C-alpha cells in the first residue's frame, strides 16, 4: 500500500536558487562587485555564482521579470532571505550596501527575534537580510573564536 510507505530520504538543503535577469553580463558583474559573489560560469543565457553557501543561477529572462510575488494583502514579497551573524553585522552590511548604491529598505523590527532589511538587484529582484544566523549552520560551519 502506498500510504504505508514512509519517506526514506529527506531534503537536506537548498543547493541552487534561480533568479531571473534581463542582462546576464551586467547582472553577474553587479552580483560579483556589489555582493561579493564568485563567478564560476557564464554564457549568454546564464551565470552561475557562488554566494551565501549556495549556487545562484542568474537566468536570462524577459524584461521586467522578477522572483518577487504579491501576497494576499497586495504587498510585494521577496522569495529569499540571507542571514548574517548578529545585529552589528546587519547594520554594517546595510551601511555598506547604501555606500555601494544598492537600493535598500530601512532596518525593520518585524516582531520576531532579530532585525531585517530588504534590498534589490539591478532587475528589481527583492531580497531580505536577517540578523539571525541559523544555529545549526553556525554549529556546523563556523569556527568559534
């Protein structure tokens, strides 16, 4: 019986995120220069970047296409949240993004632990940054001082 089968595999992590962009060349330069991504491959249709411990594919798309969506209240939402290690790092990154002329929102208190801010890439893809680094990630991948 199908219903009796227990799932034996699990999803371990998100390995790749796909982001629509209009100009692969300009966008890949922006991600490298503004966000510190590492370019690992590029052709006319896509660029593959290493950023925030995963692969980011910038995929050539039609103009004005984004990964954003509208929620039930009519608000534009992001599809991806990056994490930093603490409020101090969030504030420093926010300042750095402003100085690098990245479109950013204000640092917000959303009623849960930590603080957040949003930012946009060249194509209007909206992303979130949160000041709370996952404890499991910290434990497994970061060297404690």
